[in-house]
């Protein structure tokens, strides 16, 4: 039964993100390089967060504080990677399959978001996934009917999709940071990142019944709103491209 739990949680947690890699990113060498680059930036951010956690002895057991500085560092490095990609965007467009495509920035942000998603989900869940092979079972405190392995797997797959969408929204916002709409997108990414992360604290709550359900609902709502923002941006880009090149198709 432990192997069944392991492979079940593995597919739930990493099935969607692995499908994206094999069906889309892995077929393009440029995308793979962008993915690895963003994953490296994310890894540095997680390393800095770990160093802060190690030296902040008083706050090690205070999970809200750990979440706060971890998210702050991740968002700072998201901005750093945007600056790096902005300087190299012209070269990336030249070697891309469609150099003149107005959707290149969206594609690049999607791929770099994938690197962030892969790194964070591997670091956050892989150790718990390995524990599912063991003879014991850890039940979720807020949802005693479900195991912590399964609830964390669902949370992991939601966060993998969230990180991809957050990167797309953030890049759109950073590109137009001086406009109210651009600044609002950046604020949404930061606020929703904090909201989704703090919602996961409900999983371990022993006082809030079905806290894990509430946490999943919060993440799904944030994901739905974020996808709507991305869809709106892509629709606007498509309209602009059609107006500029009405006979291109």
C-alpha cells in the first residue's frame, strides 16, 4: 500500500508540471535553457531563505514569519530575473521560432515561471513524498480523513500552476510598472502569493475543521483569478497584433 500511496501522490503532485515539460518545454532547447536559468535564480532565493531561517533562531518555529521572508526573497529574485531577461530579450527574440511574435514575452515568462514552479515544488514536497514509502501514515490534522501526503500533493500541484501564472502576470506588470494596471498586476502577484502560502497553514490546524479544504479553495480561487488576468492580457495582445498586421493570417 505504501508504494501505491507514493506513486499516487507523485502523479498528483508532479503529473501536470511534468506533462507541460514533455509536451511543450522539453521540445525546445531555448525553453529548456530559460527554465534552467530561472530555476537557478529560484534555488538561490530558497538558499538565502534557508540561511535566514538557520540564523533566525527565535523565529524558526514561527511559520508565518518564515513564510513572510521566504516569499519576500522569492519575489525580489523574480524581479532580478525579469531585469536579466529584459536585457537579453532582443537576442532571445532573434533565435526564437517567431522573432516578430507579440507573444514572445508571454512565452518566455511562461517558461521561466515553469522553472520557478519546478524548483519550489521539488524542494517543498520531495522529502514528504519519500516519507510516504514508509510503513507509517501521517493524517492531516485539519482533515483526519485524508493523509498529509495527499493533501500536500494537491497543494503542490496547485502551487506549481500558480508559480507559472504568477510569473506571467509579474512580467506583464514589470513591463508596465509605471502604469496603474502594471503596478496592480505586481501587487496582485505579491498579495496572492502571500495569501495562498498563508492559507496552507490551515492544513496543520487542529482547531479549524476541514481547514485543508478551505486552503485548497483559496488556492483554486487565486489560480482562477490569475488565469483570468493572463487570458485578458493575451486577448489584448492578440487584438493589437491583428490591428497592426490585419493580413498576417
